C-alpha cells in the first residue's frame, strides 16, 4: 500500500498549501475575472446554456452510455463489475479534478504542467468581494462552466481503459491506478494540448504543435495505448483463446452505443465552447463520421463473413466517432464521412487480424478502437483540416488537401502521446503489481468479479 500512502501525503500537502496560500495569482488570459454576473458584458447566456448541456451530454457518455456498452460485452458474471468501474470513476475522477486535476491541466501557461493556482478550485468558484459577487470568466462563459465541461473528459478517459482489463483486475488496484494515471498522464497531456503547453498549436508547440479539437490525443490515444499496456501486463483472462467468451447481452451494447452517439455531440460540438457556426460544423462532422464508421464496419463483415452484425455496427460507429474527434472543428462534414469510413476499415482489422496475430487479450478492444482510431484521426486531421471551417493560422492553409503543413505536427503529437502513455502506464502498473497485485485470484476470476469484488449479482433468477 506504499502507493496509497504516497497519494494521501501528496493530497494533504497540496490541500495545506492551498489553504495557507495568499490570493491566487493572476488568471490565465482565457480566465479573466469579471465583475458580478448580472453586469458582466462578457457573459453569453447562449454559450453558457450550450456548454452546460454539453457537459451533461459528456457525463451521459460514461454512464449509462459506456457502462451499458462495455457491460454487454462481458460475461454475465462480470456485468456489475464493469458497471461499477464506470460509475465509481464518475465520482473518483470528479473529486480529483476539483482538488488538483483542473489546476494541473489548466493552471498557468508553462510548457510541461499547470501550476497550483486553481487548487481546490481557487480562482474558479464565485467569490464575495467588496460587497458584490465576482464570477471568474473563461471568455464568454463562467470558469466554473469551463471547469465542469473539461471535468467530464477526465471521467470518461480512464473509464475507456477499463475495457482492456475487464473481468480480471482487482477493484482496489484499479482505483489507485486511475488516481495515478489521471494525475500523471491525463492532466499533463491536457495541459500540453489545450493548456498552452508543448503540444499546443502554434509557435510554442513542438513541430508547430497539433490540432486536437476534442481529444484525439488527450482522450483516445492516451487511453487506448494505455489500455494495450494494461492488457499485456495484466495478462490474458483464464481460458482466453480456448473457452468461448461471447458478449452476454448485445442489447445492452447496442443501447450503450446509441447513447454514446448522442452524448458525443456534447463531446465534440461542445469543445468549440461557443454556440456558433463551428459548433454546428463539428456537430455535423460527428454525426456523419459515426454513420460512415457504422456502415463501413458492417459492410466489411458482410463481405468477409456473409452477415453484418450489431456488434460490428456498434463498434464501427464508435470507431468513426473516435476518428473524427480531433478533427471535428477543423474539417468539412464530407471529410468526416471519409474519416469515418477509414476508421471503420482500419479499426476492424486492428480488432480482428492484428489482435489475433499478436495474441493479446484486449477484452473489449479499447486499443483497437480508441488507440488505433485516435491515432488515425490525429493524422487525418493533418490531411483534411481546412481554414474554410476554422481559420487557426490567420489565413494560412492547414491540412494537406489545401497545401498546408500541419501533418508533421500531428504525427509528432501522436508519437509523443504514445510514448507518454506507454512509459507512464508501464511504470505505474509495475509499482502497483509489486505493492498491491494487479489481478484477482484464479478462484475469484472463475467466480466472477460481481461476487468476488462487490458481493452482488447482475441477474437473479428465481
């Protein structure tokens, strides 16, 4: 339990520093402090309403969306275990985000990591100053709204990783792993890409930085690649490759996929942070990418196996959504269709041919869909991004199709994200394996995680 003790010490030392600190330093340019909300000229109620709705939609993606999508894919003795992971992480990552995560991701403008300006949400919450309320603002919305929206991303990202070690990791180890992973991997990466750090688009970024509208690197590559490392280090499920392990309830999976599709509109279109034309374009790109991905995966199954499946169609629509995520606010809707088709095809082979060839047990294909799909999307953003949708470079061409040169930066950002995810996840898991152990016992795995880890059953037949 050494890791747990270090976490407790780290947490209380940061809380103590925040409580003893003076007033927070000047906020970043995107978080200027405004006057009272009622008299604030910067507040746009339409933008704020859209961002609050988008925040709810992104939360909806984790539970019930991802919880149902994943739980339908496991055996019935593990359905509660998967749902518990998703719901518990909604609570755990929310608290981490409020205490220190948001500050590490969006505090200050350093290249490597945020500062502690917003520890315990200092400079984010409303304050009573000189006889009136002061509402910190992030452009046209309250900083509190921005913080909430970004907080929904750190909830779903670790939950995606759970698909790789489903049905065999100890719940206690999963909890500590996600605390460490969220702090060491997610928060720095979010700062690098969205907080003005070393991968931010522009002169300050390595190789010019990268365009990542809603989380191709921050969410999908990081979680998908980390999922692969988890699958390799935790090891295969007992009987994998010998015993049949079909999904126990594809009805859950289909409903969960549909919920993800709906919630993803908040995920992508909400990332514009305004209710404007770019948000509308991102909404359309998201929808078309999902549709094309679903058709592409189902079509390949139809050709190669003679029958299209609901599992393949759902996997394809998620792959399409993943692929267009980094590009949603930078590409035309028709380009979204092309990216969705590419994702359906590439991720199909990643989850079938490549997975079989190398023999790893990525239980629910977190790597095949999110790691591969996210990488593909990051690269294709460098191909299809156009100033006609989002003029990020002051009139200069962006993607390869219009003669721009951002493709190199997209590839560099993807590679750096891969390296961070692999190294950090490997080290964290090795430490936890030595201190807590990664897997449940063979007897507990055979019994199922529902009973062995939670003392509950998903189905009781009378």
